[in-house]
C-alpha cells in the first residue's frame, strides 16, 4: 500500500472509531432525535453541493428511489437513532464492540441475498468466536434497562449489516455522494419534528456542541469523502479492513476521555469479536488448478466402446 493509502486507512480507523465517544457526550444533554438530526443535517449540508455538482442528482433519485429509501431507513434513519438511544445506558466501549459484530451478521445475511459461497470450517469458526465475544460482552448487562439498550444496539448491527447488501445489489451504479447526500437529507427531515419538540431550553455545553460538530463534519461528511478516496487507492476489499480497527479506537477513546472501565471481560470480548470477524469474512484462497494430464496418456472412447489414444 502507498503512503497515501496508509494515511487514508489510518484516518478512517480513527474517524469511524470515535462516533461512539461523541454520541455518549452529546446524548448526555440532548435527546437522541436531536443528536441524529444535527448529525444528518450537517452531513447533508456539506455533501449536497458536491452531489449536485456531479449532475443528474434528481434523475438518479427518481430512477433508484425505492432501494435508496430502503438503504436510508436501514442504514441511517433506524440504526443511528437506536445506537444513540442505547448509549444513554451503555458505555461507548460496549456499543463500539457490539457494532464490531457487523461483519459476522453480514456473512449470515448474505446467504439470504443469494450468496452461495461455501462457508467452510474457518468461517464457521469465526462466526462461533464472534458470537462468543458478543455473549461475553452482553451477559453481564442482561438485567434492568441495559437489556433494552442491548436490543437497540443489536438492531443497529442488523441494519448496518443489511444496508451494504442492498447497496451492492441495487445501488452499485449510483455514485456514492449521490447516494449518501439524499439519504442524509431524508434522515434529517424525518427527525426534524422530534428535534424541534426536544430543542434544549439552554445552549448546550461546549463539549456537547463540539461532539455534535464532530459527528456531522468528521464522522459523517469527511468520513464518506475519505472512504471514497481510500477505495480508489486500495480497492473496495482492502478498504473494509478498517472495520477491525474501529473497535479498538472506540474502547481506547472511552477509557481515555470518559474514564470507562477497561475490564478483563471487555478485553476478552474484543479479542473474540475481532478474531471472529477476521475469520468469518476471510476470502477463500485461490483454488489449485487442475493437474494437467500428459498428452501421451490421454484416451478417448469411441462409439463402439473401444478406447484409443488421441
């Protein structure tokens, strides 16, 4: 990988690892709807001009509105709210680690989208490891209000795992900016009434305002632009490896800035989920070519049953 590729890879590892920290800070003073609205509105305002500049935005939306609507609801409208609401009760570290299970769920869902690739022992082992990590992380929280929050994060995981499959099948010809900007705009419109109803009576603290700005500008608008450049630089397959870096950033950020406990259970869960994701999403190695048969030993059968050399 080039120096530019490593820079973009490192940038994305951080940019999509810190939203959990920023959400945790923002949701302490604001409603989940307000947080999601602000994030989507800022991202849309920054990306829409570039999407319009590419041309044919209205035509693209008119042609692909059904899968775009499904993608927006499953990737943004639903998951961003459930994740934000869940972080009112869960630590950012726990949320980040649970989201790391997205590749594992994606492997399972791909079977329902027509993926006929054989899983194999390695990928099955990865699924088992990842699920074990999720169990280690969730079992201690299955009482009280945490159970609902865990369910919300798992719904988020389901949405994050499903939306890329929709995009790959029905939206692969849509430019990324012309997909992302309208979806963010729709999400902002959906949450605008709830955000207005829960508008804070006083100006939020500087930390909350900085978290909102970071979510909208860095973790949404900048993240999508950087990810596009990363795909161009290293290809779509290698670029998805950032999925394995984000949880480590989420755990480290929670421990450093929010004093969240870094327990042995979290470390064990992180190791299991990370190893499981890598194994479950690993591509099969190239098949060994069939060994050619020497020309002198080849034989053909005649219609009368006699065998003769060619």
